[in-house]
């Protein structure tokens, strides 16, 4: 069973907005934080944003700062990504992830422990 389930993907015009949601599915766990990654065709999975529950800190890739906002509910292991001013370069499959071990290298996909199956975002000009 996939531990995390994303929703909210779709097709949007450049300049538009979308809100992604991610929630735990069935499995019970405690996370130190959750985050979002994305992967475009032919490219590696890249960090988008993360949130640490204990201090409420948020982290963003430079490419999305000022346009994307991450938020969430730690006890429920739910995380959201509000995406504004979308442009075609944001087109990718977006994945939700959970950190169970308080990893420090948040930008590395390798340190995240649980993943969803992803949701497609397509931005058209």
C-alpha cells in the first residue's frame, strides 16, 4: 500500500494556480517533516519545498521561492503546496515525501523515507 497519496494535479494555463494535497494512507507513522519534489521528463527528481514540524520552518528551491507555499498538519501527516504564477517549466510529476529520521539534507531525494506515487502538473502557455 502506498503510504502517501497526492491529489490536486491537473492542467493549468501559465500564470494560474493549483493547490496540491498529500495525506498518509492507512499506515501510521510519525514524521519530522514532509516535502514536495518534482520530476520532469528526462530529468532527475528535484527538491521543491519542505516543512519541519517541530519548528515550523519551511524551505524552498530557488526556482519556486515567492510563488509556492508549503503548509501542513504534522499530527495528521498531511502537507499542502499552494502554487501560484505557474509557468511551463513547472510542468512535472509532483511527489509528496515524508522524513522519518530527521535528515538534514532535505534537498536530496535519497534521505526521504516515504513517497507517494505522484500527481501530474501540466502548465500550458
